[in-house]
């Protein structure tokens, strides 16, 4: 079997300009999609030295949050239908959010409807607590995830 | 003999290659100094060295010759006879053939060649011989880099110093040089080769001379370096930059017109390249060559150059105009390097050959097309971006051509101006400039924007032309110049067109309309030369138009700003060119009307805009500012008398005074020589106060008036000289003593409480006057004379007990400056003043009589004992600050009083007397507020105040006074904390926190180990009370400053555990977001301490930080994520770093 890249030539999009939030000391500082997006946009793709934002895997619109119920839903779009990296990307997102938000937030991670060939099973795998825990026990996988999260390549 | 053996030793040590370079250099120095001091002659040296110079051992011979060469370098300024020079140059010249020992020969030749004529030079014949030997023997390109460099330097000095000698070599020389420089790659050597070619070309200027036949070959060698592409990564070559190389090559290119047939085609070819740097270089080289090659040679390339140049401008000019008010004067297009170079080239070409290039421009199809295009689009916004770019390019080209010379200006106006006027639908009016009957009617249809834009470019170009020419046209004899004739005829109708641009379009007004309109009018108004080009009627009409916009159209922000900016520009222009006729119109129309804005009671126009307009106009010239200031002052005085009646007047006075102190006073201080204005201002305010008898300063609004008035008074007084301050002080003192009820003369004869009674009877007006007088005292210079200091002291002391802080500040300023200004006739020394203050029975804390007096005072003042104490403490704090800043030792007495108050026993002395007066349950609270104000006294002592006692108000400041106070107070406070009772502890911490916060960080850092426990205890002791939140924040900032510093980190490493515990508590601090954020940032900084120290705390911190992830504030959450990351990665550094 040849060990080629799964998506050898992805389309790279421009990074959106980061707008500094206006300082408003008395404003409502509830968790909003932009805040979550700011945490995850710079996660590196497992295959390429580009961020998830640049590959258009994520966007601000694909994130919804309900602070009262403590729920976060992220829908991401793998670059190609058969992307076996979709689960790794999902795992990265989950680890990152676990670091950035208190434990009482429930995080749901899904691939966008119709964007993946094996949508159902990927979704199931990503939201299965035990499989996630098991995956993070795997040293190889753990290293891959850490590389994506803390990479300086971008 | 000893000398000879020593010499041999030196020579030996230089020649021996086993010695270190340092030793070799030392022996070289030694030999050179022997020669310099005439202890040794050149002849002896050569004779001694004979063996080394002639040996067959290549290495020793090379070293020997090098030694001789280097010695000659050292002797550059020592006079030598011709004979030794002749034989030495003969020797070195000979040695050029010896390739194994070449370096020494080159060094020697070069040293001799570079000798100054005063100390004996190489003769012309010898130089020629050197050149011949050089050409015959040296294969430059086969040598190493350093030798090549020496070769080129030798060649350079031959060419520069002996031009006639080497010129006679003719073809041979040129051929040799071609051979030597061909293929050179080192940047240092290239700098030299470019220069050699430049000098060579100067040597053979004859177009039919020897250079002519070699020009092609020589240029082939040169041409391949263009454009310079140079990205040398090595640091050692950093002293040669790309620009230096490009400049040197340019000079070589343009050195002789003989290069013209080869250079111009090459440059034009590279101009079409897509590399921006190549384009810029090509254009620069073309400019240089144009000037140096001359008209005839450039003429044949005219068309080719024009078409490439046009392309360059068309593609590089920006397609977006900015319509900001800032771009009114100056460029409205962003600066583009290519376009700028291209236009400067065009200007040079036109200056050189006006007729040819203007023919090209006039006949150009692209330009014609643009002219056709603009008439098909009405508004600027309809024009597609690409056409906009071309339009701007044409604008720039036409403007550059018009700017080039009067002749070209005429031609451009002739061909294009009338065309534009046709498109705009304007016809020639009568040239007398009188408005004809139909001029009153505005042009009803929208003007063509493209044509407007181009006419503006043309007008501004010829304005610049007039401005730059020495002789401003004054006589009508010049009217035969076409552009002036056209301009004179069209200016009235153009004015109408520009006016109509922003007036007649009603519903779909664009920014472009307003911008073009204002800019056009501005340019017309700023033509130099009096009313010769632009008639008076037109000029005044323009001013009236702008003024009416400023008066009426304030709702249209952009237009308003543009018009105001334009007026300012016109004002500046009049100042710059001393246009006295126009100044009259400007004063009459603009300044008067704008100044009247200040006083008009019509409130339709927002007040802030009025003030802005006033100040903007004022800044355009000194005479205008004086008028504006007059207007402002007039309005202030007029409203001042009405303050008590209408809140509106109070509002106006507040605004105007603020504007006066923030804008006008700084401007006057910068302008120099306008001090009188400030003096009059201060005196007039005093006059106003004296004349108006009614003041009700109780209402908050009017209280505000007093505050801003005090500020303005302080600033005005502070900016005056000592003599003028004396006048103001005299004036204010006389008003204080004559028109108030204070019995100044007999004040100090009475007992404290009796005076207090008098003071208490004073009216609110008296209080105004006293506060204002305090403001004057605060701002004066130490040398300024203050009359009757003793009664003053009493008066201020009594009023401060009533809570008048200004009086306390004035007292502080007085003790700060007293006696330090070198004044001898002062009626009261500092020591006397301090005695009065400290022994005064007003101070309730420290003498035995206090309870008695206090009781009386309480009755008299009808205020509670606590607030009396608090006022006294505040007053003492300001006086203490004055003493502290000048470094007076009496400040100790003051701080002892504060420290006494901080200890329960100290206050208890007072309070047990109080029990009869107040109820017991009330007592604890009383203590608290008094103790708190005693703690805050340290803030007053250490903090920098904007209100008084600073550099602006001429305070006497001893260097490092904060540092000194810090190091005396901290040990004291530390020991007090040790033995303090729980009640007073927080206040002691608060006091020490104030001292720590206001001490420069660098001082705290040097004492970190001792301060840290105090600081941490303070943080935990004060974290319960919401009132202490600012103190907590200040302390945290100090802590984070320590943690960020390298030495600080070392010092706190031992107490890392306590610091972490303290910070973890503050993560949850409920009263202030900044405290939580800073605490987390400090934790991040702690994670950088040594691994062994912090690892045990890791889990504790991570647990605590999870709570912060849920913080209601986003900034805190983000810091928490960062902090978590930092601490989590301690365990697995390999992964995350």
C-alpha cells in the first residue's frame, strides 16, 4: 500500500482578519461562537501545515453555543468525503475544548451533513466518551493530537 | 648595535608565520614607531631586510615584502624624500610580477600612491610605470578576493590621482581595465569596479577618443549587473547594501554619453519587467541618464521612453482616491514608488525637451480616450475602477507636465484646460472679474466629476509652479502667458462650478462632490500673488462659501470638516506668503464670523463643534489665534456674571475654560512671546470676580465652574514669568484682602478657634476668592514674592479644616517653595513657617491642649469631630508632601502623626475624651474612617499629583525622594505590623501598600526579599473589603512587575509557595475583573520559575484555574486558558515546547 496523503492538494483559503473586540467593561461577556472559534481556528490540520480555518474545515457559523444549558455544538466539514482524518480532527477539537472550558459544558462534535461518506459512524465515534478516552490512551494518537494543537508550523 | 638586534628581532617575529597575528601586529607597530621617531631611516630598514626581500623562500619573501608595505602604510603622514620614494616604488612595481608575493607589493604600491603631496608623492612617470607594470603583469580575476580588492583600489587611485599620467596609455589602459573587471562578483570589489569605470569615462570624454571603440565592450561588462539583484546573507557584507551598489552602477551607467546606444534600450527593456524593484531602478537610471546624456542623444529615444513611461504610470497609480479631510492639502493618492519615479523622470524629460514631449502628450491616443471617457460618466462613482486608475494616471501626468516649466504649463493649459471647461459647460466670462448678471444663478446640473478632477489637478499644478518660482507675477505684462489668461478668465465660473458641486446636488450627494468642490475652491483661494490671478470678488466669495458651510452645515460631518480644514489651509497660506491684502479679507470674513460663534446664543449648533472651529482657525496663524482668544475670553466674562442664574451659562463657561486650559494655553506656551495674553487672562478673571458680588457655588454645576476656573488659573499663572506672576499675586492678594471678610492683618494675633469663627462666617463668594487665590499660590515659581506669609498660613490652615483641599495644597506648595528661590527679603523663613504650622493649636493630635481646643472647634464649626480630624489629616498630608519633595527632615514629624493615628492607642488618646460627646456604639466607625484617611495620607505623600506640586507648577523636587522615603518607612511599618492589633493591621497594610505602589519598580526590585512578605500579607489582609480593590490591584501590578523581572524571579523563588497560595485566592476576587485577570497573569509568570520549586504546586493551581475557566468575563477566561496551558505543560515539556 502506498502511504500517500489522503487529500494531496487541498484548497487553501485566506485567513479572516482578526477583529479585536471592542472593550466594553460592562458588556455581557457570555460565551459566544466567536470565542470558541478563536480557540479552535488555529488548530493545525493533521496532514498539512495549514490551520483548520485556512482549509475551511471550520467557520464561526458552524459553531453554536447555549450558555444556560452549557452546550456547545461544533459542526465541521472535512476537506474530502473519504477523509479518514475526520476522526482525528474531531478528537483535536474535543481535547482543545476540554482544555478551554469548564467541565460542565457538554460538547457535541459532528461532521456537516453530507460532507462525509461515513457520516453516521464518524459522529457516533466522536461523541462516544469511552472511545474518546481510549483513543487518548493510545500514545501515537495522543502525539498526533498534541502536534496538531501545539504546532508552531503555521 | 642593540637597536639593530632589536630591529632584527621585530622583523623576525613579523616574518615568522608561527607567531600569532597579535605579536606580528605588535612588532609592526614597533618598527613603524622607530621610523616615525627618526630612530631608524628607511634606507637602514631596507638594508637590514635585504635578505628577507630577496630570498628564494616564497613564504618569507612574501612576508618580508608585506612588512615593508605595511610599514609604508603606517608612514602615510611622515614626509619622505623623493629618492627613497622613487626607489621604493620601483621595487614594488617590479614585484608586481612576483605573483607569489603579490599582496605585499600591492600594499606597498597603494601606500605610496595614496601619499599626500605635502609629504612627498610618487612622480607622474613612476605612476605611469606602475600602471604599465600593472597592465602587463596582473591577472586580476585569477586572484583571491582580498588581492582583487587591493588591485582595484590601486587602479582607482591611479586613475584618480594621476589622470594625466595614465591617460597617455590610451587603448591599453581601457583594454586592461575591461579585462580586470570582467566577471567580478564580490560586492566590495563591485563597488570599486563601478567607480573605476565612472572615473575612466571621465578621463576620456572625447566622443571620438579611445573610449568610443571600447564603449560597447565596456557596457557589455556593466550591463549584465543591471538590475542589481542582491540578497547577500552574510553579516560581514552588511556594510554594502543593495542601494549602494545600485547607486554606484547608476553613476557608471550615466558616466559617459557614449553608453547611450546600449544603455537606453536595456533600461527600457527592463522597465517592462514585472519586478517592481527593476522598474524603479530603470526609471531612476533613466532619469540620471537623461540629465547626463543630453538632449540630442535622448531625443531619438523620446517616443519609446514616453510609451514605456506612460505604461508604468498607468499600471502603478492607485485606483482609489481618498476623500479624507487630511488629504485636502497634499496627495490624495497613496504614494507609489514606481509612479513617483516615473513622474520625476517625465518632469526631467519635459524640462530638457519641452516641445517634443508635449507633442507626444498632446497627441497621445490614450489621453484622448480618457478625455472622451470622462464625458460619458456623470459622477465619479460610476466610473469603473480600471478607468479610474487611468483617469488618475492622466491627472498625474498632466499635473507633472504643467509643473515642469512655465512653457509647458502654457502648452498644457492651451490644449487641455479649455477642453475641460467645455466638458464642464463653462464659458469665458468678462475678464474684469465683476460678477455679471447671470453669475448669481448656480449651475443647476451636476458637474462632470472626471473633468472636475482633472481641472483640480491642473490648477494645483500651476499653483505649485507659481509658488515655486522666485518672481511672483505682479505686473499685467505677463498676461501673454496663456495659462494665466485662461485662468483669469475662467476663475469666476470655475468657482461657481466648484460651489455648485456640493450645493446643488440634493438627494444623492456623494463624498466626491464635496471633496472635489472644497478642494477646487481651496486651490483657487491659495494662488499666490495677491489678487492678480484670482480677483478679490472670487476670493471673498470662496471664503464666504466656506464660512457659511461651517456656520450652517454642521450636520454634514464630512463637508463641515472639509470646509473647516480648507479655511485653516487658507489661513496658513496667507501666513506663509505674507499676503497682506488677502489677510484683511480673511480677518474680516472668516475670523470675525467664526469668533462670533463663541458668543452667539443660538444653540442649534453643537457647542463642541463651535469650539473645534474656533481652535482650528486659531491654530492657522498667530494673529488669528489672538482674535480667537479675545473672542473666547469675551464670552467667558460675559457668561461668568450670569453663572449663578442660568445653568446654561455655567455649562458654557465650563466648556470654554476647559478648552482654554487644554488647547489655548499649551498653544500659547509653544508660540513664545505671547505671555501677556495669559497675564491679561488671569488679571481679567480677577477683575470679574472683584466686580461681581454674587456667587452661589453650592450647586454642583457651579462647583464645576470653580474647578475648571482654578485649573485654567493655575496653568495660566504657571506659564508666566516670575515678574508677571508677581503682578498676578499682588492683584489677587489685594482683592483677597479688600473684598472679603477675612481679617488678614490681625489674623495671627487671635486664638485658633476665634479665627475659625470668623472664617466660618465667610460667604461663598469669599470661599471662591480664597480657592482661586490658592490656585495662584499653587502655580507660582519659588522666586515669586508672596506677601504676608504668616496670615496666609493661618488662613489656609483654618480653611483646610473646613475641608477646603485647595487650601491644603496651597499650604503644601508654600512650604515646598519657601526660601528655595533665592529670595532674601522674605518676611518668613521656612523654619518659622514650620513652627507656626506644627505648634499651631489647630493640630488636634499631638499636644496636650488638643481635647480642649477640639471641643471648641467642634462647636464652632458645627461639624463632627471625625471629619475635623480627617480634614486635618488631609491637610497635614499635603504639607508633608511639600516637605517630602524638597527633602526636608520635618516630614518625619508629619509621618509620626499619621503612624500614631494608625495605632488604636494613638487614636484612643483622642477618643476617650470624645466619649462624653458621642455615643459608644458609634465609636468604632469613627476610628475606621480616621485611620483610613491616615493610611491614605501616604498615598498623597507618595503619589504624583496633577493638581499641584509637580514640575509644571514649579515644585522643588529633590531627586530620589521617593526612594529615600521608601527605605526609611518600610522597616518602620514592618515592625509596626508585627506588634499591631488586629484592628489597625489592615490600615497599616493599606499605608504600606500606598508606599510600595508609588515607589519606582526598580527600587522595589532591589529590595524584593524584604518586601514580598509584606506585600503578600497585604494582599490577603485587604482582599475582603471592597473599598480596598484599587489598592489590591496596585499591589498585584507591583507583584507582576517583580515576577517579570529576572532578578525579581530569583528573589521570589523561595517564597513561590506563598505567592501561589495568595494568587489562587485572588483568582476568585469578586470585586474587580482586572484583579482576577492580573492574578492569573501572575500565575503564568510564576510557571516560569525553577521547575523544582513549582512542580509540587502544579495540581493545586490546575484545580484552581478550572474555576476561572467559568469566569463571567471573557478576558479572564482567556487568561485562564493560557495559564492552564502553561501549568499543564510543566509536566510534559518535551511535547509542548
